[in-house]
C-alpha cells in the first residue's frame, strides 16, 4: 500500500494535466473549431502529456505527428476507396512510408500505422469528414503542450529524488558490505552487490528526469529561473554513474575477498563503513533545499575526512582483492567529491599518496 500511495502521489500532477488537457482539447475542437465529434483531440492531448511526463518532448511531437499522419492518410484513402482488405494494406503502407520519410523514428511510424488502421476499420470517415480528425489530433497535441507549460512538473525536484535514490542504495550497500566483511559473510556482501546492480534503472531515470526538466524549463516561463539549479544537478549525473559502477566493483571484489579468506586489516572495513555513512550525508544533501543542511560544503567536508583515512598502509601485505577494494574506495571518493562540486583534479589531490614523493628521502 505504501508503494501504491507513493506512485499515486508522484503521478497526481500528470493525472491532473491529462484530465485538463482532454477536456480543454475537446472544448477547443468542438466549440472553437466546430467539429461535432472530435474524438482524436482529447486522445492526442492525453498521449502528448503522458509522454511529456516521461521527459521526451521530441517523442511527444513524434507521436502526435504520427497520429495526425495516420488519420490524414486514412481519411483520404478510405473516403475514396472504401474499407476492405487491400485498402487497409495500402493505407498502412502509405502512412508508414510517409512517417519514415518525415522522421524515421519508431514512434511516429507505429503511431501513423495504428491511427490509419483505426480510421480504416473502427471509425471510417463520415461524409465530408476530410482532414477534420487530423486537425483534431493537432489541436490535442498543441493543447497538451500548453497544459504542460502552464501547469508544469517541477523541473528539478524529480531529478534530485532520483539522484538521492541512487545514493540511498549505494550507502546501504556499502554499510551492508562492511558488515559482511566483518562477519566474513559472503551472502551478505552478495545481497549488497545485488542491490547495487539494480540501480542502473535509477540512473536511467535520473538522466530522463534531467532531460525532462530541461524541456520544462524551455517551454514554461514559471521555471526559467531554475536553469542554474538543474545544470548543477546535471553535472552530478556522470560522477554519480561512475561512483555506483565503482561501488559494484568494490562489492564484487569484497565477496571474492571473503570467499578466499584473505587477510584483511580491520581499518579497511572501517573505511568502507565510513564511506557508506558519507554517502548517506550526500543523499540528504541532494534532497535538501538551498540554504539547508547538509549543503555541498558539508558533504564535501565529510568525504574529505573519509579520504584522509584511505592510506596505503591499510593494504600493506594484503592480497589482490584487498588492494582492489582499497582502490575502488579511493575512486568512489573522487567520484562523490565531484558530485559535491569539487573538480576531479582537486578531489584526487585530497587523497593520501600511494607512493613516496620522488623528492622526499625515505625514513630510516
């Protein structure tokens, strides 16, 4: 039930947008344009708004154009040639060919074919129908864009939530990994690895949310001032992706380490645990509003305190797996500091050196 209510809460505004878009497009097509039964107007509006919610304005336009092409071709052919087997085949072939000629995308092509079939079978054109239903579809698509611009989703909030979800899984996986290393429990480490592996869909959702936010800012004057905030979150996408990938390698090698009964310095386990705690601070930073704690500076400070502990003596005399875990902790720290706005070269400089400086004489 909690998951169901959460889905409904996230979808509440898109539902309102679709309802208003359907009603408004019917009104425009019926009252303003004067079409008696503008079925395709609310249909195109709902489809357009639904895909806009998915963060692809181009795909929304492709779909509406595909519907309009299919309806227009269907009306032209069926009005003159009637409905039958060869007519359906011809209508679908022509509609798809025109759609491919116009764009070549899969969405516009399939929507053109589906709309042509609908006109040719279930809703043949009435006398004098002409291109009225193609006009209805275009009206619905335009109304959909207007509704999205007038009552937009927040362009930044969804991206922040997606990024925080990735960080939440990462932090819990690292904490569980540390517990598994301490208990020499390979199954616990494997469970952490399985959780981290399932985050790719969340990374994809983050990139989609960023693209959707960029499009909302472009068409909605209400959020033109959010462009800088969105760009800051967009700059975190690649480092965050790299961080979760490095974490997966860390977890995979940790499982091997336990299975092979390698000797492990307890301080390395503590380092992994502290990294998990730092990731949770970063997660809370991602959800915090500007001016609230923890901010980027606070999260970066926590990561720097963990970085100071990543010293090469933690793996002195250790096996290969321990060295890999140690290296992945350091790489993940660099990625996460970039999420906090630290440049990569500066983040790397904050890590303790792994080899003696060439100009410093070794101690006796």
